[in-house]
C-alpha cells in the first residue's frame, strides 16, 4: 500500500504555525479563501508554482 505524502505542514517558525503547503510559505487558507469566494481556479493556477501546489493536493 502506498503511503500518502503530506501536502500541508505547520511549523511555529514558518508564519507563526499557520498551515502551509509543504516546501512553501503559501498558506493553505489562501486556496480555501479562493474557492470559497467562487473565483475561477484558472486564475489561481496562473503560475507554474501554483499549478505544482494544486497537483500535489490531488
């Protein structure tokens, strides 16, 4: 069985413990706020960096 790779990390030394995507300082809440507002994912995924984050979630 394959072990899931964590995509969210919380560390008191990174943004005061705010949950972020692993290997970044991008808060998980950014994605949730974006989805809650109904903004199109195409806009959020406008950069290769954001695409990498999104693909790591899937």
